[in-house]
């Protein structure tokens, strides 16, 4: 049952990140909207990961906007799963050893 739940959860996450994310609102997110409304958006600075392979919600080198965003979402799900799973594994291993 646990493996089945995990795979269904993973499939749903990949579908949402890879396909449905293209249909998300193009309006600014909450922080950007507040910065625009309060007139301090001009002080915005680029973050250190702006030029990373998946910076700015897309994959560099992929010209198709839909595919680029979908791949970035799937990569994000994979990285989140890897980091979260690794932390869970480490904590679980540590607690069972002690």
C-alpha cells in the first residue's frame, strides 16, 4: 500500500508540475504584487541562481516555453523528492540506530 501511494503521489506531482503548471496565472506572485503596489519593486535585485540551468521557471536552452516550464517543474519535483527523501532516510536511520 505504501509503495502504491508513493507512486500515485509522484505521478500526480509530475503531472501538476509538468503539464498543469503551464496554465498557471501569468499575474505576478504575491510578493511581486505587493512590491509593485507599495512602489519598491524598482529595488529588486537578481538572485544568485538566475543563470542556473533552471533559473526563472524554465530550462535554459529549451526554446519551447511550454516544454521548458514543464521540464523545470519536473526537475524541481525530482530535486525536492531527492532532498526530502535523503533527509527522511538520514533521520530515520539515525533514530533506529539509537
